[in-house]
C-alpha cells in the first residue's frame, strides 16, 4: 500500500495528463492488461472539441470548419490505433447534454449545413439526453404522465435526427449509441437491438457502442445473464483490434452481479468486486468500487480505487474522496494539501471544510480545525460529523458556551442519538452547569438499555451522587 501510494503521488507530480496517466501504478495484486491501460490513457486525454468551441464556430458561420475537424477525428478514430474512439469521445463530452440552452446552436448548425451527418448526430444525441432529463430518475410507475409525454416527444425528435445522420454517413458511431439509449428508455428493445446490430456491423470494435450494449443487456432493461456473457465473449474477440474492449469486458462481468446497484460492502461482495477488478476497468466502475470500500471502512482499498479514478479522470470530487481515505491511513498532511488544492474548484461545498478539519484534527491543529469545521457547518448545517467534531474540540478546550450550543444543535438534529446528550452531560459535569439530573433521566429513558452507553450513564450517576454528597 505504501509503495502504491508513493508511486501514485510521484506520478501526480507530472504535469502532462497523458504522461501522468501512463506513469501511474496499477492496483496492488492486479493484472491489468498493459495495452488496455495505454489505450485508455490515450482515450481519456485525447485532444477534442468542446461545445463552447463548436458554438464559437457555428455563431460565426464557420460550421464547415467544425465539420472538417470532426471528419478528421472520425478518420483518426478509424485509422490511428492511438486515437481509438476519438469521435465518440468528442460527442460524449460536447453534445451529450440535455440542456435547452444548447438547442439554438445545434439548430443553427443544421441550418448552415443541411447535409451534415455530424450536425444531425449531435442534435439527436442532445435530444436523447433531453428525453432522459424529462423522464427523471423515478421508476416509470412513479413518473408523471406529462413527463412521459415529454420524454416520448423528445425521443421521437432524437430518432428523426439520428436516423438522418446515419443515412448521411453510417460511420457516425455516436448516433447508434444514442439510439440504443432511447430504445432502452422508451422506443423499445427491438428498436435498441436493431441500433446495436447496425452499429456493430459498421464498427465491430467500437468502445462506445459496446458500453451502450452492456447497459442494454442488463436484466433490468430486458437482457439476461446469458446475453451479458455472449457480449463479453464478443468484446474479447475484438480486443486485439481495440484494447479498450478489455474495459468493456470487465464492465460486463460487473453487470453480471448487479455491481452498479449494490452497495457491495459485505465481505463476499467486496471479494467479488476485488476479484473482478483485477482486470482493468473504466473510471465509473473504479469510482463505484471506491465508494463501496468507503462504506465498508476499507480505507486502503478506497484510496487505491479513488487513485485510479484520479488517474483516468482527475476530477476535484475524486481527489476530495481520496483525501478522506488518506487521513485514517496516516497521511493527513497529504490529504490537507490535496483538499486545499481542489477547494477553489468546489466553492461552497461543505465537505471541503469538513475534510480540512478532519485532516487538521489528526495533525492536532485544533485552532485551524475549528475555523474549518465552523465553515463546514455554516455551509451545511446538517453536517452531523462536523458538529460532533466541534463539540469534541469545544469540550476539550473548555469552551463551554460553544459546546452547550453544539449539544443543543445535535439534540435537535437527532434526539434519539446519544452524541448530543453526551456532550450536554459533559458540560454539566465539567463546567459545571445545572440540569444534570434532567439530562441523566432523559439519557436513561432513551439509551439505558444499550450496553454501549452504560459507561456514560454511570459517569452521570456518579457525578450526581458526588454532588448530592
């Protein structure tokens, strides 16, 4: 573990994102395919076109230049092993957006170039995302009828544009992936399967298409374990052509045991997860693994998986999650430095200050920790851990009025949890302050039958006996 974290930290000092990714260590005990790791590093840090860059060209009537750049990306995707998935990557980053704000730009692109397959594919992908946003996150039985009607209307708009895109140029792989998504969402499994088969006929080793096919093969979307296994064999048969498919094969195995829907924090689930992730996986799977390890209090395992997420995605929230895992592993200074570095990218996020306070408490920098935790609860008054930590500091340093206020806050938040009552009793015993008998009675009524609270209850009773004597 120490060796892994040392190598990861050394790699993170490299400025170039591609070279940093390539320099990272693989997880301890894993046997990640080196070609797949290299291909994924290249894929994650491919040069691309952002939506803002596309909009800049369209607004200046230079849509033809945008199409030229996308045609070049498609050519490289088809011919350059170091640029596998280049067009797919651009579309996912630039046009997989359900915001109404981008529609005028996409419609203007279609007007400027009415025969642009790229324009219609981007428009259809955006309509598909809008349909998903209209549907919402609830089960379909809990989705309002007007939301379903809106989803269906937008899915039809998506279908029209996507069909037109592949009629103009059948090599535009993001169009097939978007069609699979709207088929899974509303247009039906037969529609989605037709899109899958048509896409894989055109691009039998495409990373994005297999990702969409994996989701569709899950039992909750009408698939079956046998379909997932057949898909995994197909992915591996094309992996020599495109090593990114090793990641799809791992994702398929994760889907077989419902990995993305389980907490996976029991010992058998963790063991199965770790066994499967001995093979290389995408950053979404690694992030879910880090969260599962976190839930199970397996901080070392969480730090490893979060580090691999940082390797391939390097998002501020991932670095914040890893920092929380680093503190109990004995790296509070590193954690504090990491959180300080990402704090400007996460303005107003209470977890930033909770993490800084957590690290500083381990460093015994209580003055600094107090300021950070006070800011954490200002930003998030429901942050129970930060309130409890402030209570520890205030109680430990004799700031009785502040400790009393924190005790009141904790009792208001969770009257049936012992923490606030314990802090109130501490103030009453150590300051001292009146009312300990009432606190003892309330505590005994709520927690008197709990074995883990007997020591606290006995302290109160001994203090009351001493006062009476």
